[in-house]
């Protein structure tokens, strides 16, 4: 299990390292907010199909290790190729390839973890190390403060993860007689719809968030620290929830996370442009801690609900990944467009409104 946790940590470290610099690179290349949204959409659209496709194939074939190894190898190549991004066209292609590569192994790996006894706690540790990886990626990227170094390291980390995957053994996952996609979606539609609305608002923010922080006076280092703080706290929240939560509380966890998320997005909107007694971006540190509780409860509640209510574990959780990706198709382009016309703070209100709507949608999530 330790190898799996480390592989997830390394993979998300690579994701965080790369993602930190994408908005900043677009400003260097003279790419507009709207085109930045298109880049985010290319990543989301590619991963949307990849998560669903390879999660389902993993269930049908009963081979988790195979997809984990292939996915890590392809991801290693994809992340290295980001070194060649120079304009809008190359950024669209490379980020699309990165999104597709991550979908090959992510949810087959989660299904592998869920096979073991005590799966609730093990899934939480797995998800927690994913968040810890995001923190490491943001922090290392902030320290490096150089996009080429970040892209190089991201490829190296995935190469290490690929080598670690040879220590895994196929643990006798049987082939699953999976329901059609449509039936799996119908069964879990309330979870997917709730997640989509929250994540669409969040992704509209994340595509411009580094630029927003720089506008508040932060440099690259502090952008990495502020974004990384959220994911570091997520690790502790998610692991704690895995130990303490029960299957009867998964729906409540989702609703608590939605309420906290909507509060965070409103607080982003009201962040002042200037305060006399401290750098203004430091005011967001406690807000990021609150965000960690919001995301952790939604993520753990949703994952565990799907794992425990579906025999098609990789398919149902893979569709959750596709739901996140679909929000990454819609959210960035809408966030970029709103920023272009109304300014970045308007995006925060948009996200808060969508999250409030998702609270009502979550009422249909049932045992």
C-alpha cells in the first residue's frame, strides 16, 4: 500500500508543479483570459473521456496494475513534453495530452486500493496523499519559480512513480459485469450533478487564481505557498475523515463541504485590494484552511459513497473524475470570459452561486 500512496503523491506533485505555471505562462506569451480558458478546457475535455474510458476498461478486464503502469509511463512522456510549449497552439496540444494521460491510471489505481480490507481508511489515505502531492507541487514550484524546472521535475517524478509500479502485484481483481454507462450515470446522477456544479464554479476560479494573487501583490513563491496550504490541510482533513466517518454520514459530509466552499468563494470576492498593516494576500491563509475542510468533506463523501454503492468501482469513480473534467471544460472558459468582461472578482460570485445551487441538488443523494 505504501507504494500506491507514494505513486499518488508523486503523480499529484507533478500535476501541481505544472498547473501553477500555466496561467503565468499565458501572460508571458500574451495569451488572453479567454484563451487561457480554452487551454483549461482542452485539458478537461481530454481527461473527461480518459477517466470514463479507462475506468470502465479496468472493470471489464479486471486488470488494475496494467492500466496503472501504462498510465504512469504515458504521463511521464506527456509532462516532459510541456517543456516545448511556446504559444497557444502548443499549450492546447500539450495540456490536452497531459489530461488524457492522467485518466489512464487514476481510477484503476483507486479501485486497486478499494479492494483491500479496511477500504474506507485506505481510500482516505490514498486521497490524502494525493492532496499532499498537490501541496508539494505548489511548494516546489514556488521555490523553483521557473516553469522549465517545474516541467522537468514533473516528468522525473512520474518516471519514479512508473518504476515503483513494478512493485505492485495483481491482487486477483475479478472481471466485473458492468452496467451500461447510462445506467451507472442514472444510479449516481445526484452525486455527479452536485459535484459538477461545485467544481465548475471552482474551476472558473482556479484558472485565474494565480493571476488574482499576483494582482494582490504576491510573487510566485507566495502563490505556491497560498495554493499549497489548502492542499496540505486537505491531507489531514481527508485522513481524519477516513478514520472517523461512517457510511451513514457520506451524504452529510458532501453537504457540509458545499456550504464551506460557498463561504470560501464569497470571502475571495471580499478580499480587499490593500491593507496597511500586512501584505493583503496573507489574509487568504485562513480562508485556504477553510477551503481544505470544504473540499476534503466533499471528496471523501463522494468517493466513499460511490465505492460502497456500486460494484463497478472504477467505472463509477472514473465517471466522477469525468464529472470533474467536464467542469474543467466549462469552468475555465466561463471563468476566462467573465474575467475578460467583468473582472476577476465577478468569477468569485459566479462560483458561489453555482455552489449554492449544488446544495439543493445534493438533497437527491440517497443511500
